[in-house]
């Protein structure tokens, strides 16, 4: 099993298979526009620009499960990310990452790359999953792990 077996809707509503990103090193992040970690959008965009030509991408999945920190609709989220942080990496429709309605991709990621002490639950916005070129999770990063600190791990996979 790999991330390439899942589908998701881009923020503009287009359903895509994640096999579109096959062969890339990928960082999957659950995001929110009104979170203390929201400025990480800027660092994520910098990582994307730095490594994209070498086969790296970032997939952003807005989530409103943590203190309603992503209340906007898809148009508002897209505009916020582009206007405030110049985001050009793929953003997807708002999803749940925990519970009965969790997107199957995040259920898979949480199981394959558990957090501290084996926790499968995603604790907060801006949890990051680094995926190898084979589509399999390599490492989970906590929300307070700054994107700029992931360069070594990304370079090791590129």
C-alpha cells in the first residue's frame, strides 16, 4: 500500500488520484488558516520552491477539527494561502484527519507513521508526513517542527 492508491479533491473541486505525484518525495500537511502555526505556510512554500525541480512536492489538506481554526470555504482558503503566503503547491478540499469521517489517506498515514509513543491520532494542525518516492511514509513531524528544519530529511530522500 502507498499514498498513490488514494484519491482526493483539489481545492478547486477536481478529484485526482495521488498517483499524479508518483515518483516525488512528498510532504503531506494538514493545514489551517487561523492557527498559531499558520505562518508555516511561508516556510512550506520556500521548501517547495527550493526542492520542487528535484522531484519534491507538498500537498496541503485544510482541516477544521482543531478548535475551528479553518472555518473558511475552499475559495476563502485558497485566496488566503495565495495572498498571504504565495502558496503554489497543491492544496486540497477541507477534510477531517481524525475520527469516523477521517479522509482515508490520513487514516493510512496515521497508522503507518505513528506519533510519539505510538499514537495514531493526529494531535493538531500542521502535522507533517514525509513520503518517499515509493509513496510510503518515512517520518511524521509534529506541528512545532518547523518546515525549514526538514531540509536534511528531504535531501536524504531526493
